[in-house]
C-alpha cells in the first residue's frame, strides 16, 4: 500500500503562516504586558520570539525555489597553424574538425596549415526549467 | 504552547515532506536532461548515420541495456572474465551503432557509441533516483529519503557533466579526458605509426638521445583503445629491455586545486574497470620495469566536457615534465615507453 506524506506543501505553508501570526500576537501581548509591568510578560515575549523564528525558518524552507538547470554553454575554438611560418588563425569549431587535421593553405606563405588546437571557452548560463 | 508541542512532535514528518519536495525537483531536472540527451542522440544518429528506418525503438532498447558483473565469490581469474565481458560489450555496442547508423565511418561510429553511452548513463541515473524517491515515498522511510536528499548535489553534478558532454560526443570535439592522449599525439605527430594492439597505435620517437615508444588510442574517433595490451606487447617484444614506462592520464582534482595542474607519481595511471591496469602491473612486475605516472588534474565535469584551454596547454607542460624525468632517470640510448591514456575523441596522431 502506498502511503502519502502526512503533510502536503500547501498545508505546511498554512501551518507556518498561522504559527507566525500567533507568534506575532504573543510578541504584541508580551510587549503590552511589559509596559504594564505584568509578571508573565517575559514568558509571552520569549514564546513569541521563539515561535516567530521557527515559523520564519519554516516559510524560508517552503519558498518555492525556481528550478534552474545549470547549463554550460561552450564556445569551441579551432586554431589552425602554419607549420612553416607559424601563422595562426582562429575560428569556430565545425563538425569534422580534429587536432592535426590538414587545413587550408596559409595566407602568408601558401603552405598547408593544420589544426593545432581545439579547446573550449566556457560561458555559464542558467536555463529555466 | 500546545501548538508548539504539536509542531515538535511532527517535526520529522515535516522534514521528510521538505526533503521529498527537494528530491522531486531534482528528479524533474534529471528527466529534462535525460530527454534532452535522447533527443540529441536521435538527431545525431539520423544526421550522421542516415538510417533507412526509424531508430527510435532501437535507441530506447539500448538505453535499457544492462550487464551482469562476473561473480566475485571466488575472485581467482575474475580479470579474464571481466575482460571477456568488456570485449563482448564493446562488440555489441559497435554492432548496435552500425545497425542504427549504417552510413557512419569508423571515427563517427566511435563518437556515436560515446554519445549513446552518455545518454544511457543519464537514463540510468534518472531511473535509480526515481526508484529510491518512489520507494522512500511509499515506505516513508526517514533514512532512505535523507540519504537520497544528501547525495543529490553529487548526483546532479555527475548528471550535468554527462549532459555537458553530449554535444562534444555528437560533434567529435576533444574532451578533458583526452589530455593524456593529446600529450602522446603531440609527441608522435609526424612519425610513422603502427598498430600494436586493438585500437592502439605506436610510434618510435627519438627524444633527447632516448628512443621513446609512444602509444595512444587510435583517433580521431572517440576511443580509449586497449593500452594495457599495447604496453604488454611492447614490453614482450623488447623482452623487458625498457628503462621505464611513463603513463600520462587525466585525473580528478580535489576541490580547490587548479585545472591543468600536473602531478607526478608512480604506478599505472589508468582508470576504467581495472583490466588494463592489471595487465600493465603484471607485465611491469614480470620485467621489473618502473612505471612512472603523470596526471593532469581536472574535475569530473571537465573530464567529459569539451577540452578547456588550461588542459590543452597542460599537454605542453606534461612534455616538459617527461623530458625532465627522462633526463633524471634514464641514460642516453635508453628505451622508454610513453603511454598517453584517455579518450582520443577529436585528437588524431
């Protein structure tokens, strides 16, 4: 038999909100009693403060966290290099590129160039789910 | 006061509800990653492989693939059983990919294999997390739910790493794990290569008066080869008259360490199931050849994501380190085996 969680999220939020209201009421009553120099004012103030802290913590936990997926967007750079004169050229990666693949001719000395490196430059962004 | 007492009594239940909510969110993210991976795999297979029929069902079948590890109650001979299992798996994967993508060449087949393995990994992570989530919810077991919630950051980190690797595998871009293969490729470039083991190439490279036998997996397809067989073949061929073996591999860094940092040590620097490491240790012990290791540090995400600039640049630093090791520990005329370990996707030789 499948058991369901005893408390749903909406119900928990209701409990914490009621708890916060009650705690604030206790704090207010405690303050009034303190002004009137009533003996039990400290009990009201401590209970109110403790309850308010607890309820705030609960609500903070309940806050709907926006589901973000940490997507990494890579900018892949292909560097072609001339073996003879050392001329380098950078371009975006294209499917089929690989390190040491022969590339176009060097615009400076007309020798055959080759792909000397393929590496990524990471750009982090967040994608909303 | 009664209200607070009730709150404390049900605190565990409230905590479980909050954890389940966290897990449900993570599960949703894992599902998105899994579906995205499946979409990328199908698109790439259709683009590259030009299948004659719809491959969706075949891909879905592949994603549910499993393998049963050899029984380890009697561990004697388990390595041979494991090796046999890996060989069968590799052949099976290759056949599956060939049937899905008949128009792909050798390198593309390897890349598609890698892509499907990453998709399979994401599907498996999703299924396992879903299993424990539903099981925890069903039994309301505090400890199952707590453990799963606490492991979530590590699970999500690994899943995001696989997710980031998809495009690299689909397009054949070098990945961080290929750092060792890149070092070997830089050393052996412009020298004649011969195949010394399945998917492993070797070149004789003169360096600083020594003769290096440099080996790596055959690229540029996504391939790790059988470096264990390669090292064994070279040591046997030279009857153990080798001054040392130097292995270069990418290794996981600790938090706080810099990507691309290099560390030196001893032992067979190679991951995987352990078959290759076993073979290298066996043959090195047989001929009493010292095995030196160089590792290039990177995170798990960096290992299977497109190769970062820092890792690419670390390859040159690794070559400098190799030259220093050769100068300090070998004499001119010595024979040294240099093995570049890792996935050679996007790296030729």
